C-alpha cells in the first residue's frame, strides 16, 4: 500500500474557498515538513466501516468515505513529528484519530504553521462544502467546535481514489 499525495476533484477548490492552502504532502515528504508548531489538515479515505468509542461509553461509527481531520501539534518536533505519527501504522491507539489512521487506505496532509485547528474547522465549515462528520470526534478538549473531523457535504464531489496497490 502506498499513500498518494494527489487529492483531486472539488476538494482543492473547496479548500481555496475556505482560504486554505492546497499543497498536499504524503508520507514520503515528511522530512520537508516544518518542525515548528501549528495546525494541520489530514485527509483520509477509509473503505470499510470504522467503529470507535467516545467519552462516556458513547459508540460511534464512520462509513466508507473521505474524512478531513484538523489537529494541532505544539510539542517538540512540531507538525513534522505529529504527522509522522499519523502516517505510521505501528502505534498504540491513543486518540480517536488513531483509529482512523490505522484503517485509512489513503492519507495526505497539509501543514499550517502557526495555525490553530479550531480556526481551520470554522473556515472549512463556513465554505459550505464541509460538515462535521461525527460530533465530539477529536475534540474532547475543545469547547468551541462540534468536532474536529469533517467530511464533504453530500453533494460535494469526492476526490478520485488513487490507490496504488
Ligand atoms: Zn475546536
């Protein structure tokens, strides 16, 4: 399996509408990533249902689709270290997003140095092309957003899967 960098279709247009960059990077380009802190957007495609558990024994499930996770990295190693973890398949499940990165068949990211994940969530929702995928997912510590995992709205065009198996 290889993770492709190409995320095409409407998504890049939607991102530009939301005022975001559309320069995607894949797992092979992690070295080029900024070591500084900031936020990032992680696009993932899952081709099977993913189940997970939220706080309070609340069960959730995500259907086959593309998902867009907004996260932040403020520790040592910054965005590069955090995305390195997301792209790695060998890890203990620690956060909700780990369930998804382990199941993902395609993954690509955009680094937003000095950005804040909640601002990115707001921008993407405002564009009208994205909606919250699952309330509470990835936002346990956030009081501002409904969730940090988004998906394209029903009528937005999905990126063409470019699996290279
Ligand atoms: Zn938030």
